[in-house]
C-alpha cells in the first residue's frame, strides 16, 4: 500500500496533462499511487493517458473512464473509495507540483495526528498562446494559501491576488483547504463520511471543499498551510481575498455562467448544512446583507442563475437530513467555529 494516493479527475485535460503528470513523476518521494478518473472527455485526454503516461507510470497508475461527467465531487468520492492509502492528494488537472510537495505534506501530517488536511503555497500559472497550448508560465501571484471565512459566511482564498514577496513563510493553522491540491488524512475523511460521500455529491463542482472544511472543523479536526510545499494553478474562476462584499458580488460578471450557478446554489447548501442556529442569528445582519446584495445582482444582471434557487429548494429536504447528521455528530461548539469568522 502506498503512503499517499494522488487522485486526478480530468475533463478535456489534454493541454494540462503533460505538465501536471510530469510534476507527479518528479516527486522526491516515490511512495505514491496515482488514480486518474476521466469524466467523459471529448478531447485527446484518454489517448494521451494510454499512449504516454500509462507506460511510464506502470503499476503505480490506474486510469478509469466515466461514461458521463459526474462532477468533481462524485468523481473524487469514487477515487477515495477505490484507494486505501493513509493520505490522499486531490489534484486538479491544471496544477503543477514542486518536487518536494508530497514529501513535505506527508512529513507534517505524520508529525501532527490531529490535522485533517494541509494546503501548500498555491501560486498562479498561466498558459501562453501556442500551437500545442502546453506552454505554462509560473507566476509569483498567490492563488490560495487555504480558506478563510467571514462573518457573512463568504469564503475566500487566503492571499488570492497578492504578489508573493515572502510575507507568507510561516506555517499557520487555517479554517480549511482548497481542494485543487490538498492533502487529506484518510481517517479524517472517514470521520465525516456520509454514506459513500466525503465531498457532497449534490454539489457537483465548486465550493465542495468549503463544505468539507466546515464539516471537518465541526468534528474537531485541524487544517494547516505549509509554505514549503509549493505548486502552481491556472484558476479559471479567479478571485481576490482583499475585496469587500459588494466587490465580490461584482466579480461575478467575470466568471462563467457554470461557475456562478454552482457557486450560488452550493453556498446556500453550505449555510443550510453547517451553520448553527446560534451562529446564524449572531451574524444575521452580515449574512442577510451579503445574500441580499448577491440576490439583487443576480435578479437584474444574471437572472439565469436564479434556477439555482429551484434546485436548492428541490434538495432542501435532503440537505436537512445531512444537516441533522452533521449536527448530531459535531464535537466543536459554536465558539470553536466562531473564532474562525473574520
């Protein structure tokens, strides 16, 4: 059994695969197993995997293909169920790892048994226009150092949009980790498991990591940021940490309809599932005005996203059942959770 399994969920990933998987091959620690699950790509993803990477990785890689795109959350749940390693790296196709990434994460988790997950220093990457679309450029702009949550319940990527000038070189405890390149302790994921779900299948994609971070916190698990573990990520839905609520609402116009729809619906799921009644009423005005501003923007400028409300109410009963499970099994009290709200 490998110490860590690296789970890569792909969808039309041909321009990313070479950079991503070569960075996995370049890891200092070779004690890993790679599981690649393809969500019904229509490009050359499968061909590249079968012709180029399966022969290189050999027995250390398994490649599986879903007949349809079942989403980020459900595909990663498949991967978690199909592997048995102590640690799990959830890897996005547009991420490139530094060669010490897994060894640093494993070392920290081995030494800190109460930690569920770690995030490295995630910097942004861009793909320059070229014929093969594989020319990746690394930048010194921060993409994420983990998740921060406000009293309004708006979740942001720590440091997003800032230039990395050495100001984040200290290991820090954080609310949770962004799943594009997070390393999880399997026992922690099993501790918050709901049926066959670790990530919530009903999220499909986007903010499933915020939901998981919340649930891990409610069970008393910790998460940390490790500056020595660096990777690079080309984020399609870019964000900034230091921006007011109204500015965050306006940023929606720069994101795709797909991202806005799932982000809106899934944020409501997070509130329903994880926020206690006591904390909700304590921060009612912050939550209300943030949600009101978002709703009014959507109503006038992004009305198609309103279908997310229909889906939210369609799964309301199911989410209430998940909430009952979470609240029944929680170990952290409201004060423990509240200290993370900024």
